[in-house]
């Protein structure tokens, strides 16, 4: 079974639900959700103007935490699914609820998002793969080497971590240049 494809479909579906939720769900519910997440991210946002290196590190550490939780709690299956769903939903809702036009939000998200989202998907998929293998081995007496699969997926996690480092750098040092380059003033 292609877990990477399933994970990608899940995050895309939750992204679409995030977009739709802005029109279907009571406005206060989604806005409250966005507000709560914004409150959690405020310390990172506030450091951006103070020290971009610290901001890069904070963004990286936050994303690293999410990737590690997704990977090591993969056997629960619920955690990686939740991480993918929440990320997709947040991005979709943010695109609509932000004060910027949709196209500007996309232009500001794409440079780091094309690196960050695949990294999150990869870490969640790797954890899920190990989790499903453990379930298969012990419930169905499958002949799977959990150790070999874990090492293989640990390599994917390392790749995801490197991608998150690059995405954090792009988000802090490249993304802020985009409005000026494109003449975005809002």
C-alpha cells in the first residue's frame, strides 16, 4: 500500500476542507481556531524582527517537534493522521481568513511550503509505516523485520528533518523578500 500517496491525499483533502470551512462552518468557529494557532505562534512571529537566526531556529524546532511526534507516535496511527489533517486544514483556512488576498498568501506560502509540507508528509508517513508494520506483525503474525523497517524509515525522517531546516531558512530569509519583488503592499 502506498502510504505516501494516502498521506498526501489526506493533507490535500484537509486543505480543501479548510478552504470550504470558511464558507460552511459558523465563521466564529474557524476564526477561533485560527486565532488560537496564531496565539501559539506569536512568540516566533515576534522574534522575526528581532533576530532572523533565532526565528529560523524557532520555526525549525517547532516543525521538528511536529515531525518527531508524527514519526515516533506513528504506531498510534491517530497522531500522524491528526498532524496531517490539522496542517492541511490550517493552511486552507488561513488562506481565506488572512487579511491578504488569496493569491498573495499563496505566493508567500509556496517558497517554503513546497519544502515544508512534503517533509511533514514524509515524517508522518514514515511513522505510520512503522506503526502499521508493528500492528501487522503482532496481530497477524506477519514476517516483517521491524528493526529493518524502522532503520529505513529513520532515514526518511532524517531527510524530512533536513528539508525542514531548509524550509525554515527559506521562510525567514527568502519569503520576506517576495512582497517587495512582486510589488505586494498589503
